[in-house]
């Protein structure tokens, strides 16, 4: 069974500063993918970034980067230069590549950006 | 390119009724999966359809069912509604099992 743990229920960050959201995972699969999604109060789930288990380089998408440490089973999201619009829930999720498109989600981290 | 479209956005039903939710995936996406989000249980996988066949199923009772049509649109049905079925139901589509899942805005179901 897969498990995703997000240990930070809530975090504050000052506008324009960088912030790291933690995610650790547990799986016995060798081939898997890790995702981060943003969920504003409106409810939509916005895809941010993806990392494959065999990708040697850390994924980056604009201000988002994924700090992937396979041996430690961690996939932390780094947001650079925080903006007020970054205030939202952030979910880490995992998919085994031999189990279709079934995602296992963590409990989420609520990020609040202070002006 | 249009995103994933879920209808309706909001629903209010009473216990014992049934409900059907609809999801239109991004054009060209053949995989559609459904998730339930509640404050207590978080985000939980319901089922996935690919090319009109259920490929995966989560740990939900048989009252929850779904189907996918030849145009990849999917519907989810919940029969004999219970108060605990109140949730945000999210649909996601993808081209394959190695590409990202893109979610719709969700349908918020309230059971009274």
C-alpha cells in the first residue's frame, strides 16, 4: 500500500520569500510518479508539478520546483518568490505506474502568504 | 484547449435519493478518474475508467458506480444517498499513466 505524509497542516510565509512544503511517501513500487496540486478556496485542483521516480533531475515549473530525494522518500515542493495568490491548500500525491491513474493523496498543507 | 468540465457545480439532495454527476475530460484524454474529498477523510480515489472500461476501483460501497462513454465522457452515480456522502467530488482526466492528471472544478454534493 502507498502512503503520503504531509506533516505541516498550516504554514505562513512572507510575500516574496521562498517556502518549502514537506512531503514524504512510502511505497514498495520501483516505478511511480509524484505530483503536487494546489487547491484554492474555490475547490479546483490545479496541477503544479510532476516528478517520475526514474527522473534524475529535479522537476521545475516556473516558480515551483520539486526537491526529490529518492533514498529518503521525500518530494518537497519549493515555491520561490511567494505571491499573495499562492495562499491555498497544497496536496502531494503519488501514483504507481502499474496501477492506472489512481492517486494517493496526503492530508495537505494550508499555505498562507502574508503581505 | 478546454479543461475538464464537471456538471453540475452544486447539488442538494435528500437521504435515500440518487444522484448522477457528469465529467467531460480534456479532448484526447481517455482516462477519467473520480475522487471524493471530505474534511474528515481527505481525498480518496473512487474509480478510474479507460476506454469505457473500469480499470481501478477504490474502497467504496457498491452504491457508488460509474461509467464511461465512447466519447470519453464519464458519469458517476450514487444511489441511496447518506448524509456521509456530502462531499466535493472531483473528476480528473489524463492521456496515459505516465502523464499528469488534470482536475475539474468539482461538484459539491450536499445530502440533507
